[in-house]
């Protein structure tokens, strides 16, 4: 589903964010990218959603080589990806329903699809009773659920999550992780960057550890060290 | 498809309301710029009426009495052709009664009193003469000879009637054209700025749109539509302005004494509607250019 082949990303002239990284993620996998701030976790995610282009090496996502992908094809790649962020990136002037519907609306989905899919996914994330609330009227955990709903509403094959529990307390984080696990069980490949020890140690999934842009550990059923 | 169109229109309208003051400034500037463009056209057209009979480097017109015999007309023609060192004989043009009458109708369009005195039967016919020499005195002395020919009613020289107006017309055209060009550029800039501000105000939305896979065109269209609409509204406002200006001018001209020449400075209504179409198109173009530059440059947020 995802394959990195000797990927290097250099920002500016000399800031090496990712250095010769190679790994493969199979369809339906759930993996953690761990490491300190600045170790290159976010850069890897951004390379996978082609917000960045590799300086060297190839990034394959869903059968497509992103290094050779034309800019005009990127929107169609993004439609098969879901993105979740630490800061949720919700639109504050839109309700929960509208935030999720927005993701379908702007890729031109007809209204009957929106009316059908949005309540379904809000039910899945457990917000069926809060569809008309605005983001400011929700807790952090609830806001993250909205953002997951938005990422998942188009049924992506891959979900990329950048520190999704970064702003949440342990109990709330657990709920979010349960939700991501549920999404993973539908066959969606999940790649999550985190430095949340508890989450990684509880889940016991594949762990890829980065240090200054280099993979230092790739372990099945790993823990945070 | 329908959902996309609806989305684009809804977003355009919302953005319009959100940036009301900036939008107003952009619309008014384009309106004033276009008004000036329209005025340039009208002034030019008005002068053209006045200069109509001198078009094509004609420097001398020999008017022939309406009751002149064919022999007299033939004599005038051969006399003109006898001076090939002064007159470009290839370009001598004779306007018969029908042609002269048609021309007079345009020249005196704003002067119904003079026009009513003319009929296709009583109108003088005319020879239009293009000189071949630069020597104005030579042309003038020749004109003096032609006045004495039988059947000649009058000889008019461009130097006397045309030069001042022509110079004035050129000057007015240059000034209004430069001013309207500058204002059009300002209008493009203001629309560009309005759209840029609108996009900046919605940068989070644009960021999310790009993340979930909206195409650049989908993101751009509402903004481009907004700029187009601003230019077009400016065009509509300027059309009202041009129409009001022209009506005021036309009714003002009607109070002048007939035959003073000022009355030639009116614009036929057919031409006015042509100008209006041009102004609307130009307004849309200004809006499209301004917003297209903004939308293509500020999409990376």
C-alpha cells in the first residue's frame, strides 16, 4: 500500500529532515512512526500525502509513484487518503455536520450522497447527537472525532494521522485510539506519527522509530523505548 | 455538476458580502475607469461626425451647385485633373446627390433644422480632393481659381475648418485614453487585492479543501467568478453613467443655434449601444484578469 525507497528530503540547502528511509506498509496495516520532535515523522507523512516531494528516492502510495506524479493528479491521490492532525484543522464557522459534509462537497459529491454518508460516519465516531454543534462547543476529544469523521467519510484506503492524541488527556486518547483501531479493522491502512508512549505501548503494533531522519528501529508489535 | 455550480455561486455571494467595503472600492474604480473609456469612445465619435467630410486626407472640397449641368461638372473635373503636380488625380472623388445627401444626414444628425432645409434634389454635389503637394499656399491659390469656375458654389479648405478640430480631437483622445488606461490598471489591481484578501480570509478553508482533494480549479472558480462579477458590475454602473452623460450632452446641444457645427457633436443611439456592449465586456475582462492573477498566485496557503 505504501513503499518508501531510499527516500531523502532536504529542506532548503542543508536541512536533512529524512535520510535514506526505506520501508513498506502492507494493506490493512497499522503502524506507528515514533521519535522525538524533529526526527522526521511529520515529513514522512507529508511526503505520503504529497504535500512535500522527496529530494531523492521514490514514494509509492496506493500503487502510484508520487515523485513522478503530475501536480494535477494530486487532488485525486488525496481523495484516497484521510488526514488527521494534532490541531484538528476544523472550520470554526461550520457545524459538525457541515465540517464533515465539506470534505464531500468540495470533491463534487452529489447532495444525496452527502445526506447519506455524513450521518453514517458521525454515528461511527459517536457524535450522532452533536451534528449541529460548532467546534467551539465541543471538547478536544470530540473535535478530534469530527476531524477523523471528515478524514474517513470518503472511505480512504489510507489514513495518515499526525499526533492525533497530542492535545488530549490519556482517557480521551484511549477513545480516539479505539476509533482508529475500528477504522483499521474496516481494511483501512493507518499510519500514525506520535510520541505518546502510553498509546504505543498499549496497542502493540508495528513501530518504526526515527532519529534525526534515519530509521533506527522497525519492529513488529513494538513498544516505545 | 449541479452541486458544483451551486457551491461556486453560494461561495461567491458569501465572499461578496464579507468583503463589502473592498468590493465597493473595486467596483467603483472599475466603473469610473470604464466610464472614461466610454467617454473616450463617445467624444471620438462626436468629433468624427464633424470630421467626416474630411476623412482620407481630403484637403479641399469643391461644392457644385445643385443645378449645374453635366457639361459644367465635366469641366470642373477636367480642370482638377489638369493640375497633377498639386492634386492627386487618382484620388479625386465625386459624390453625387444621393451620396452627398447621405453624408449630410450624418453630419447634421444633431441639427434637424439644417437637415430639413436639405433635400436630395437641392443638395450641392461635391468633389473631394486630396493634394499631392505639401505646399498649402499652392492648394489655396488653386482653390481661388476653382471658385470662379461656372457651376461651382463654394470651395472649402481643410486648413480653415478642419485643422483646429483635428488637433483638439487628437489631444482629447490622447488624454482620455491615457487616463482610462491608468484607471483600468488601477481597477485590475484593486480587484486583485480584493480577491487576494478574500482568499487570505479563507486560507483555512482552502487548506482543508486541498487536503481532502479538491482540485485547484474547484477552489479557484468562486474567487474568479467574484472578480468577474465585480468588473461586470463596474461595467453596468459605467453604462448608466455613459448613458446619462450622453443624454445630458444631447439635450444641451439641442439648445445651440443650428449650423454652428457644435450640433454635429452628437452620437447616434446605435453607436451608444455598441459602446455599452464594449464597456460590459471590458468590465468582465478587467475582473477576470485581476482575479485570475490573484487566484493563481495565492493558492499555496
